[in-house]
C-alpha cells in the first residue's frame, strides 16, 4: 500500500509544481487530480495499483475535515461585526445553489416526459 500512497503523493506534487511553474490560479491538488485522471485514462492498470490506498483514504475522509473545522473556529473571531453580511451571503448562496440545481435537472429531463 505504501507504493500506492507514494503514487498519489507524486501526483499531488506534480500538480503543485505545474501550478507553480505555469502560474495558474488553481489549487495544486486539483491539478494533481486532473493529471491523475488523465493518467488513469491512458494507463488503466494504474487503477489496480492505487485503488486500495484510495479506498483507505476515503474510509477516513471525515478526519481530513478536522483542520478545516479548526480553521473556521479560529477565524470566527475576525467575523465579529459582519454577522449580518455572513448570514445574508449564506442564505443567498444556498438559494442560488438550489435554483441552479433545479434548472440543471429541468434541462436534463427527457423531452417526452410529462410534468408531475
């Protein structure tokens, strides 16, 4: 399993390096995932090498959210006095997400299907 983790870390590092060299406004791990996806399309045998490690990471995915939660709590003090703007933006973004999701689902509905 250690070689599989090394492969996953290699792609993350490749993504970080590519973003640094090209100066793109994309997070390095996202670029690494795109590179990994392309590699999986080109070499399907790579999937069998990293599948066990990827599944193990997914099993413990909730632990990876702990640092983000700590960051939110630590930054909460700097939001004092801006709670109305924060709440308004949360409500607006939630409503916008619901509307876009509804429009996408409506657009994906087959033509001949009637409305319920």
